[in-house]
C-alpha cells in the first residue's frame, strides 16, 4: 500500500460500491475503470459479504453506499461497515434528500462524504480520491501510534527485565542480608 497522499498508478486503490441498481453499478464500473480497483455489490448484505471475504489484507480504502436500498438501507449498512472494516472511509450516495435519514447515516456510519445522484464522473472521482486520502491518513496515524507505543514499550521492557533480575521475587519478603547497609547522615 502506498503512503499517505500517494496513489500508485500500478495498484489503484480498492473501492467497494454498494447499490440495489445493477445498471448504476455497471455504469460506475465503466466510468471508474482504471482509476480505482472497483468492486460492486447488490445491496447491503452482499456488500458485507464482500468486505468479510476481502479481510484485512485486501482491505477497501473506500466504501460507497446508496442510501435507499431494500432489506438493508445505507444507514444500517454503513454502521455495519464501521464494525467490519473500521479503516474504510465510508461515503453515501443518494437520490433522495431526506435530511433526517442522512443525519442518521452520518451519525451511525461515520460518513466522510455525502453525494447526491446524479453525480458527475469528475465529482465522484474527486470525492473517491479524497476518501482514499482519508483512508491513508487514518491508517498511517494508527501505524504511527502503534510504532510509537512499541518504541516506548521495548526499552521499558528491557529495563524492567534488567531490574527484575536484580530484585528478589515479589512473593517473598526481602531477606535482612539483602537490605542496604546503614549509612549515617553527613553534616
């Protein structure tokens, strides 16, 4: 995977688009071919199956979902994506401007961007690129925090092991012979 801000031409970022309209998915696949490695799913349940099958090693940078879908709407789907693929940037695409519903999706699913249908190829491409950038920032921050944590803990563990070898076990009281000699105070 490329670092933050860098999108490799050799390996386009992975994007999952979920909608209940097969024709829309086919059109998006044609429009975005070559710019992103695009996977599609018909509805939320299929989308979750795709995410689970991909696992962490082949994670998607962005998950774009329609809002109005039968069986599982975009709010429920993106809330589930937040659990199944927490590092994926979640985006919403809808043709209906239901503000209460959109607020629900934003709050439950942690949506990064909201797009209205119809959306032009340029606007969609730019939004997806911003979503990929957000994904890179989130994963880079997590990796940096993990490296920092390990960098702090390693020397501490070495020091504790060194000290632990010099101290008697914590379960037995110190013996009188192990107490430091008494030194009178100096004036």
